[in-house]
């Protein structure tokens, strides 16, 4: 579903360093988090995969960035039908997940909840430990899942997909402040 071409399209217009705290390694960890959660939640896989790459794709800074979720959702809308395909119902889920992912909501469609949890499980990269009461699904609240995701996040783990499938050449480890390659 997520091709190297789609990643290149997003990165071509990405305003921040690719290896920043909201960049491509974060997207890949969110993707891996969402795929692990979806095994148990039954979330729509295509939606959670696309959420991982679009939810922060239109950030303009690494701090508080009001409206970045809606900008990411609108960007996804502009590429729908040319770079990827989703049904109207699935796209509505993606759009909702992107727009509201920073609002602290926990209720909603299971696919949207899975998206939100996948992102929240990666908060360790900004010094925040995920708390169960901010998570939506029981599987995300599982101590083993929390520990697994938080450890990867704090270490700025770069999943293999970044290099092998997405073709991005970013340094391993803490990429804060690095420039685009």
C-alpha cells in the first residue's frame, strides 16, 4: 500500500528535517505500532498504514503545531485517487484520524482508535511516557506492548522499512535537528 513513490511525494514537500522527531522514522514506528495493534483490533489495515505517513506530513515545526493534522488530512485528500485508493468510508476514517489525532480523544471507530494509539505509543521520542488512560484500545494498554513501543521510541529506533522499502537514507539514532539528506 505504501510505495516508495508515495513516500517520495510526501517527503518532497515535507517542511521539516526527514530525520526529525516527527519525520520518517516516527512514521515508520507508528506504522509498525498500528500493524501490531490491528492484529488484535481488526482495524482497517490500509487506513492505519496511510495514517502513519500522513498524520504529521504537513507539520511546519517540531513543537506545538495547530492544524497540522487537518493539513495532513487535506494533503491525503489531494493524493487520493492518484497516489493511493480508498473507499469513501475508509477515507473518512483516515481523515478523521489525522484531523483529531492530537486532541486526546479516546472514543470512535476502532480503526481511528488504532491510529491514535499507534501514534501515542511513540510519545517516548519527545520525553512523554504513554499513559493508559489516554489510550483507546485494550491491546495498546497491555504492559508488554507499552514497553515494546516506548523503548523503541525513546531510542529513536529506525525501522528497516525506512531504508529497504521507502528508500530513505537517514541516520540511525537521535535525528533531532538533522538536515534533509
